[in-house]
C-alpha cells in the first residue's frame, strides 16, 4: 500500500511545532516534483526565531479544479505510550499505524500523495493543488504566510477552486467548524517575603478580573444568543487557565497570568464579549492581549460542492466540528470542506494511530475527488 509507505516515512520526521519543518518539506518537494507538480515555497521565521516553510504545488492546466490543504507540524509526544518504539518510529500493529502525526495529519497527506500520483499532467483538465503549511497546531502562522505570499494561493482564490482541508474526519464531509481565539490577561505585582509589607500580590489584582470573566463565561453557557445548535457543544467553550508560577507560599507572587480560549461560531458575534473583557481589564489594571487565530468556517450545506462530496463519499448528511483548522484563515475560498481519513478521537493522544483501512479508503476517496473535479 503506497499510502502506508508514505505515511511511515512522514511520521519518521519529528515535526513538533517548535522545530523547523524544512526536512519534511524537502522530502515532500522531491515527491511532488517527481510526480509532475510545480512547487512554490513560502518561508517565514516564527516568534522563537525558527525558520518554517510552506509548500504550494500545482499539477495540470486550466482553471478551477481542486485544492488539497494539509499541515506538516504535530503536537508534542512527551508521554508516548510505547517504551520500545518512540513517537517518530512508525509502528504497525493490529491493522493500525502508530506514531505522532499518523492521524493528524500525515496519514491524510500520504493518501493524497498516493492518489495524486495516479494522474499525469495531461490527464487533468483542471488543476490539482497540493498545499502543506507549518504551525497549524500553534496558531495558523503557516496558513497566514500562504495567504500573504503565495501566488498559487491567489490563483486558487481568483479561479474559484474548490478546497479540501484534509484533517481527520473519518471520511465524513464537514461543512462547518468553530474558530479559535486566545485571550491572555496579565496582572503584575512585586515579589517579597509574604510576612513583610514590601510585596504586591499579583493574584489579588487578578481576582476582580476573574470574577468578571466567570460572569461572562456563565452567560455564554446559559444564553441562547451566545450559542449555535449546529454544534455539540453549542457554546463558545470558553476555557480558563490560570498560573502564577509561585515557587513557595511565603513569596508574594509578582505575576499572575490567565489564558482563556474561546471558539467563535458562525452567526455568533463575539466582539461584544471581547469588548467587555477589555473594559474589565482596564478597570482592574490588568493587561490584555487578544489573538484572533482562526475564524469559524461555514460552507452552504446545500451547495453543489458539498452535495457532490457527500455522493462521492457515500454519506447522507454533512457534519459540523467543534475544532478549528487552517480553513479559518483561508476565508477567501468560498467552496471548502474538511475531509480526511482517521478519527479526530485519535489525534493528539498518547498512542496516536490511524487504521490501515482508513489509509486505503482515504486514497480511494481522494482519487475519486481528483477524477471528478480535475480529470
């Protein structure tokens, strides 16, 4: 099975998001070029000074066609389950491929590689695009680089190309998903021995803001106007994480940090909520940073693209998803779905795997879609 061979090779690259992805991009560039693609690259340096790459490749002439979007980075695997084979040593057991990224989403990339190589340039009446981004797991910086710098991406947008974001969906057709925002609140104080008057407790400064944050969170869980029944759960999933990194209870904490994520949904305007948090932070002397990483995605469920994708995949109804993908950055593309092999339940787990059956079926599905929209 070609997809399995590709998947094993891709998993063997350690592409945890804090590392450079240039080696896996070099491998993919060689494979894509070998199978008739013209390859464009965009590069950028991330916030930690690490150089990252994106690949945007094209095979075939004409306009429109199909664009496949994927990402090369993976989440950390510090608690990997297997003591004999590490997370980047792909292992096949019980009809499953184990390894970090096997499901999210190198198995999907492998399936599209296996499918795409079946078509020569002259077989395609409309183009096939193959896009691989960096940093999808940490804020979609790679996708933003593609939008900003890629000529082929601009071609995809201008020509009305249909797009598949190949994240794991168990080969269900996903037509809508949530976005992701991250809000960081920071309160500052002054460290000192807690028995003296010299310290200023940053946690005490943070508490009034946290009070307001909890009130807002409770409202989003209770009021219909903050919710969308297309999703389960139908809420913004406002998640609150707090840390002051205190080394001992007799030291007055000098810094208190609250990180909050929320997941915007189509039809729900979260800007009034953001404005209330900004006002609360200003009132209580807390610094606030808002990162709008990815918008929600919504494609018309009755569109020709979704309807045909359902037919090809032998599915009855399109699905929604509560996670976010690069699609939230690719907002200029009108016709897009999320569709790929593997279950999201296996992504990011300590024993991540994809079934060999899904690799086989994923290759078959991608082949049918290329043939329909490009062939």
